[in-house]
């Protein structure tokens, strides 16, 4: 699979256990960058519990890597259920859940994240599911605005382990047959 962005042509591959170090490097770089700006949404998650979280996602969910000229520049995970964050709604069979979207700083400002998000939404829509869902740390106002500007509607909050409040977002999808 391929995707075009301002950063150039990206190759999309499903990550496997062997890709752990590449995926984790992107996530840690994003966590460091956010933390340096006072946003600690990923620092605990990927610095403290990161190994377990990522290994679990690689084993049980769809983790994708986006590469430019064979160098990893982005990652995201698609899950087909998410009771940990979404409770009962997370097992209603109505959505795909986007998690862990991160961009390497070398690709920042080149629409890589926007194109990755569009690709994830299209991947979910291809399963004829009516919604794409994601969450963002409630204290990360710029990211919450980013998702709202891309058609995601805020649906409230959830409390995550470690006393982190996350905002829940949902986007209505058009059927893929349209």
C-alpha cells in the first residue's frame, strides 16, 4: 500500500513483532517532543508501560508503519474494539478505533499525520462500519481541535489508568459502497 504526502510517497506496512524497535522509536520521540511542550499524554504510557502496551498491540491489533524511502516516519494502530477506553460502546461492533498515531519529527509539517488519519478512516470505512473513533488527552487542546477540524465530534471523557482524562471523539463514516 502506498500513500502520498508532502513528505513524499509513503509505504504502509503492517508492523510485526520484528518492527517493535522502529515503532517504539517513533512513539518515544513523539512522547519526548510532547513532554518538552508540557503535554504528558504519552510520557507515562510509552516511557513507563510502553513495552507492554506496544507488544500487546502488535500481538492483538493492527499496528501500521508508514515509511518514506524505507525509513519509518509514522505509526498508528487500528483496533476493532476498545472496551478499555470506550466501555460498553467499545464493544458495540459499530466502529474502528485509532490509537497511537505518531509522526517522526523529520516528517513534521508535511501532512503525514493528516494523510495517515485519512488512510485509517478509509480503512475503517472499507469494513462498512458507521464510525471511526479515537481519543486524545483532554489537556491537549491543540490535538482535540485538530480532530474536531477533521470531522470528529467530542462525546465526553473517560478516565484512564494513572488518572489521565481523555476526550472521546467519533466521526460518522459514509458507507464504502457510495
